C-alpha cells in the first residue's frame, strides 16, 4: 500500500512541477467535472449510500449529500476569477512609490481524509475548495461506507486524471499510511480522537492541517423564545441522518421554570416530524445502533426521566447526571438530553466550562442576549433561532475551534485555506527607500522619529 500511495503522490507532485499554476479555465473545468459526475450518477450515489446505511432517507441524501456539492461547485465556478486575482495592500509612506500585493498560489498536493456520515458531500467539499485553489488532491474516503467509496473511486477514475485527483480506498491502517505522507496540506474530517493522531502524523512532515472534528454542540432556549418553533428547529437538526451529524444539537439547555413547556414542545415536534419510521435514516450499522441504544439504556438504568418516541426518533432524557455517557461523549445518535439551568448567564457558563463546540444554537430574539452569547462564548459557529442551516451558506467559514478542530473552509475561506497567500513586493527603478541602505545617514534618525 505504501508503495502505491507514494506512486500516487509522486505522479501528482510531477504534475505540480509541470503545471504549478492551473489556469482559471482548467480549474473551472475540473469543478464542472465534479458537478457532472454527481449529477449524472445521482441515482447510483443514492443507491450506494442507502446500501451502506441499510436505510437512509433519499430526501436527506439529496439535501445533505448531493445538493451541497452542486451548490459549492456553482459558487466556486462563479467567484473563482475574483478569488484568484492578486489584491493590493497599502504601502508605508517611507517605502513609496513601491507597490505590494498578495497573490494566492496553489499549495501543491492536498490530502483529504473523509468520514462516513455524509459520505459524498464530506468527501467532496474539501476537494472542491482544494481544486479551486489549483491543487492536486488525494482523497481517502471512509471504509465504513464501502459501496459509496467504491463508486466514488470508480467515477473519479472515469472523470479525472490521477495527476489531478485520485481516490485511495482503505481502512484505518491505510488512513495511517495516508496521513504519514508529506502532503502540502492535510484535511481531516472525523472524530477528535483520530484527529489527534492525524495532527501527530502530519507534524512529523510539517504538513499543515485542517481538522474538522466533532464534539457536543449545545442549544439554548431562552425564556422569550417561541418554544414550538425552537423545538421544531432543534428536532430538525437532531433528527437528520438519525442524529449522525457533526453539527447536530447534542443537548438542550433551558431555564428550569420552562423545562416542562419546552419538553412538551420537543415531544410535539418529534411526533410531527417523525410520526413513523418511513422517512427515517437508521444508524450506520449494528455497532452504531448498539452504542446509541446503550447510551439511552444507561440513562434509563440510572433512573433518568426518558421520553421515548420509538426507535426511529429522538428520545428526550431529562436532566441526566453529568457522569453518564450521554453527557461525557458526543452522542451521534438519537438521545437528546434536556438540561435545566438558572438563566442565560448560567447557560453561557455551562458551555464555556466545556470544550469549544462546533456550533452553538441560541433561541432568542432579544438583542442583548444575542450580544452576550456573541461576546462570551466560543464555538466554530453561532446560530440564532435555527439549526444546521449555516452549513448551507457558502460565504461563511465552516470549521471548529479548539477541541472541535481548526481551520475553516467553504467558498472563499476554503480557497484561501488551500492557497499560500504569497506577499509580493514591487520596487520601482527609482525609489527614495534606497536611502535606507548603509552607510546610514544621521538624518535617517530624524526621519524615523517622524513616525
Ligand atoms: P473517524 O475518526 O473514525 O474516521 C474518519 C476517517 O479517518 C476515516 O476515513 C477512517 O478510515 C480514518 N481513520 C481512522 N483511524 C485512522 C488513523 N489512525 N489514522 C488515519 N486515518 C484514520 O470518524 P467517523 O466515525 O468516520 O466520523 C464521525 C466523527 O466525525 C464524529 O465525531 C463527527 O462529529 C465527526 N465529523 C465532523 C465533521 C466536521 O465537519 N467537523 C463532519 C462530519 C463528521
């Protein structure tokens, strides 16, 4: 395997040397191929994902796996000319009339390691930004979605030269060998524990990383919120993909005097959105199902109040003990703890004491409370009065902070992330700045004191 990996990397490195700066037309063509590949084989993609999951809603696949790729390609193709253009920066007066610019330059070969939960979009979204920035890409999809990964590999071979994009299938052992390659940048989307290993492997090559990790994203429902609307937004985010979404609301905080009202609203929202198992996605496999049910059983055995709406829908756990696994681990399943706090300040304190999450969802229309959350909390994203939808805004950087990862991508942020922003200085033939060269004149001191 290592020999194959090295050969792929060498092929792409050679392509970088031969053509270090792919033109706008070439990049737009590569992006169009990604979109064409996704559009033309939409049904095969849906089938492959459904086979991997056993049961997954086809609407959720279109919404969260196919559409994001098509939208991101369209956005990048439209704005790429602008992103690629060098931009001027201001010049200190002492150096005038010199000029300075920032010129984005491709990094070279970018490695991408993808997870299983959205096996099409999370594999291709970093690829879109990396190709837009003029890089070559090696992609390792998850072994837990073998049908989707095999389809991806077959289609990429059909639509791309291995000099531009190649897919390496394999498990964690392949992942280890992959992350040890001396890439120019390595993007990893997955769990925090594996992310730590990736960071260590990349460090030995001084390879910069973008780590898109998980964690526990909280939702806070303030007293002024419309509980019915808040509950519907929370259950939308929690119910999608059977809770297996990195930015799913992991637990809900609410002022203690409102906990019963919010719990009832959440129950109503579950019954409205998930009346039967018909449109529901099931956990990826038996092991994931068992883990999710074990979390719920543990809470039940500890005497927690649980409101269960059937195995296809979110289950509410009221005020669980902090020592339980639902409160220690990222849930990634159907349990939804609802926790009472005294007020908004306590909710901010509760979140601040814990590792920085990927997203915080706050339900309030009060400007002052919104401002407090904005200034006093830290997270990858802060979303008011809904869940998940920030992911669909291509102008927003998407990524974590602290334990939820580092480095954000999507749109221009992804383009910049996978580019080297090179500083370029143009000295004109005649410039007073040459007076700065030695031997130093005494009057220079006076000039420097001018500020
Ligand atoms: P995972 O960490 O188990 O695996 C992700 C990828 O890493 C897979 O391709 C796997 O083969 C590879 N891998 C596993 N061990 C490796 C090793 N030692 N060295 C190198 N590669 C290795 O994650 P998962 O179970 O596929 O995904 C679920 C996790 O991903 C959750 O924690 C979720 O929150 C997170 N996630 C984050 C985002 C985000 O954008 N931040 C998006 C989706 C999922």
